[in-house]
C-alpha cells in the first residue's frame, strides 16, 4: 500500500541558502512513516508500550531539487520489503510533479535492551506490507 502525507515547509526549516536544510528531510520522512503506520492500522504506540521500538539501520537519500518556505510537499511512503524484524520503505518527496528527494529507509525492531527482537504477535509486522 502506498500512503501520501502532506507537509507545508516552515520558514525556520530553511537554512542560510533559503532552502530546506538537508537534515530536516529526515524529520519529514520519519513523520510520513508514522503516518503510514497509522493509515494501515498499526499500533506503534502499543508496540512502544510493549517494550519494542523501531530504529533506523540505514538511510539513503538522493536530493533532486530544493524545497522552500511555504512549499506544499507530498511524501509517498511504500514498503519495499518486510522480514521478521526488519523492513525497507521507499519514500519520495514531491512538490507537485517535481521530485525533491528519494529515500530508502531500512528499519529494525529492537527490545528495551536495544537488541533486535521479534515483536509480540499482536504487533505482527506483516500488517505493514
């Protein structure tokens, strides 16, 4: 399932060059992934309360064009692969038809000790596919 999240660029997210600072895109991507989980009915807050968390293991971003204050951006999030405790999400940030950035995000589920761990059945990751 592909899910789209909209974000309006805030002035304070822009750097001295007048465009969105590259690090801000990581926040946009994180927000969109959480919105994706909500859209498919995945209880991420419940996962956290059960003592499990998702952490980013790898993040690749190709920046294609700048974004500016007040731009209306759309972030498409779509799962690419899913395993027992890991997954990969492809995310594309657009302003209209213009591609701003393309990201590939690999994540992993860990327990409270920070060790990779399979979550309880109630939080079956297959619902994210």
